[in-house]
């Protein structure tokens, strides 16, 4: 894979924007990670503005396993007590648990 360089990234956005414009797109959006400074700089140089920022979270499933199992059991119990059932198109009537 070619190295990420400003001219290549800029050209990639120019290509996508041109194709999108041809199909009627008027407003472009892009997402980038906070750590991706190069992409942020290219987007800002192309006229993009930061509109929203999101926070990504990570959950350690191993160290939080007991707590997560309790939460699942509590949620299932609350749903059962309230008569809430999750069904799918494949199995509209799941067996009671």
C-alpha cells in the first residue's frame, strides 16, 4: 500500500468530491480520528469545518466480564417482568427462557 502523503490524500478527496458533485451532492461530510493529523489538515485545507466531535470508548470484556454478565441478567429479568420479548423475522416466537 502506498504511503499516506498529503498530495495523494488530497487527490483522493478531490476525486470523490468530483464524482459526488456529478451525482448532485451539495454537502460533503468526512470522519477522521483525533490522532489522524494528516487527514485533519487535508480536510481543513479543502474547506471542511469541524462540526461535531465524538468520543470513542473501549470496554475491556475480560476484566468487566462479571459486571457485564450481571447487567445482561438484570436486563433480561426486567424485560421478562415487563413482558418485553425480542423477536426476529426468522423466529417470530422464540421459546421462553
